[in-house]
C-alpha cells in the first residue's frame, strides 16, 4: 500500500492543530493509502508542542519534528520535505485555509500520471481588496522580470511525487521561494483551482515585514534584472544631465539671462544621489545573499527528530549493545 506524507509547518497553531488532525484523518480514512502527518514545529511559543506530543502518543501516524528555533515558513516546509518518506508528499498549512477535502483530488491527479499537482488560490474569503490587489500586482511584476513563469495565486498547498521531492532536496539555498523553485524544476505539472476559506482560528503569523522579505526572496531569487536597474538609471540620468547642460548653455549664451544655479545643482545632486543609493541598495541585497550562502550554515537545526527515526536509532543502539555483550561473552569463555 502506498504511503502519503502530509507535511505541515506549525508556528503557534494551538487552536488549529486538533481540528486539522481530525479533518485530515476523516478525509484519509476512506482512501486505500497509508499516511503520515509530518508536523514541523517552527519554534512555537504556545502549547503547539504539547498538543503535538499528545497526538503523537495517541497515533503513530503523527510524526512531529521540533526545530531548535524559528527558521521561517519556507525552511520549515523544507525540513518536512527532507524527512518525508511517502511515495507522494503533500505540503499544506494547518490553519484550514488549505482545505483537506482537496487531498483526494490531488491524489487522483497524481495517480493519473501528474508528478506535481499544484493548487491555485482563486481568492481567499474575507481578504481585503487591498491585499488582493497588491498580490496580483506583485505576481505581475515578478513574471515581468523573472526567467521562470510563476502562477499568480500559487500556494504552498501541493502534491509532489517522490522523485520530485528527491530532486528538490538538492536545492539548498537559504533565501528560498519554494513556489518558484517547484515551477523551475519542470516535471509534469497539473493545476487545481480552489477558494481558500478563512482561518479556523487565530491570526496569520505573516507580518508585513515577513511578507516583504518573502516578496524580495521571490524577486531576487529568480531574476538579475534589478541589478540592471543601476545601468538603466545611469543611462537615464546621463540623458537628463545632458539636457540640463544644454539648457544652461542656452540660458547663458542665447538668452544672456544666467541666474544663480543653486536650484539646478540641488536637483541634480538629489537625483543622482538617489539613483546611486538605490543601485547600491540593490547590489547590497544580492551581495548579502551571496554572503549568507558562502557561510555554508545549515538551513535549520532540529531539537527533536521524527519519532520513527528516534525509534530506529534506539533499535540500532540496542542491537549494537547486544552484539557487543555477546562478543565480550565469547571472548571471556575463550579465555
């Protein structure tokens, strides 16, 4: 019987975990598949870990991993994908905005031969017009400058075949935009549209600062066009400065009406200074990412591994201890 791994990043989701667990179990019960729930706790400060401990004790299909600190949503997803053992792996959030009822449809499309089944969020119930507009504008800008087509409305709710997961594990950059990475990998991909319901409980943990950082990762990870901005801005400023120079010559020698040029000088200094600072800021973002990658630090640190792995290690230790004891006994008898 095939195994389905369901990877769920968790950060302060104490009010959602029990309901999510029950919903997934109810959806998977009539299906002829084994499944494991790989919860990756991303340094929660509430009772999430205690709830995961309780679920784990009552159901061996629950396989929580506890990270040593808050590493971020994308790295928590990466950790889950690294430790998932399934023939197919489904990634989704545990706040019920990724409806578990779609899981059978994802599995059907996978069985039909698709290697990546990606869900596309048409809209989210209760989301403001401003957020919808900025999201649409962001994806339009991203696709204008990116070398990889990224589907607007794409979410981290998807199914991946085992071979796609193994290929994904070879991508080890720190600043990751998983939606773009999966899109750039190729393979046979199918898209399913859905309307995201509101959160079951709690509030989103994506602050404006985290959303801005996430958006920058998406832009800088898949395009070098921002680096060219400095070149384009330099050309534009050169043209503008040449026109201003011609204007100064015209006023001085044709109209013979030269006036103190403090306003023009100030405008030029501010314009060129702004262009230079923007260019330096863009280069700094890229250089900062290069610096992070060259340090070679681990993507995440695990405080406690999957229970299945811990049990396997314990069994190996016990076997090794028995072999050592038997060997010592045979040596003693030989003497």
